[in-house]
C-alpha cells in the first residue's frame, strides 16, 4: 500500500509546499537551522507502492537528553493526505524514535481549522499544558 522513504530535502520541500497544512517548521530549511543548535533532523515519508510522489510524512527533530537518551519532536506536522496514512506513519515514527532511544515524542500538530483532527489518544498521545511553540499569536496593526 505505502512504502517508507527518507526523502531528500528537495523532494520533501516540494511535498510540504503543496500540502494544505504546510508549515514553516516542516520545511527542510527549519531542520537545517536546528542542526546548528544541536538538534538532529530526520524526515520520514510515505509514497504509494506504485508511485514515487510523497503523500504523507513528518520532519522529526531529535535532541540529546544525556542520561535520558533523547527526545523526538514533531512541530506542526505530520502532514497526511488521507486518513489511512496515519497508522503506518505513526508506526514508523515510533520505531525510528525508539531506535534513537527517545524517552518521549513531543507532537505539536497545530490547529485544525478546516478538517477534523485525528484521534490523538489512539496512538497513545496525551494533551500537555507545556508547549514549545507559542499557543497563540496576535497580529499588531
């Protein structure tokens, strides 16, 4: 049904640019910036078995936590195109985070204004009052 790939930055950015939930923090340039501050970057994507185009994926940032291992962080993603992509994507993200000895995965999906958010608890996520990204923004005129 889907193949798991690690897209190069150009392939990843082409996917992010066309996605309706695209966000700056899922662009490869954000990952490149975070590399300069001690983070590691990984991108995981799904492609249909019969095509090479990316249809879902996430840019994941990893940070070393010394004795705890590491943390995995998915800011404003993952980006999916169909509901059947969530499970294989989360299974892959969980496996990769475990391989990197992540003590936890922090996920900040952003707001869902036009579509229904996924059932976060289905994958073991619980709401947290602590956020990395500002929870609200204000436009000053």
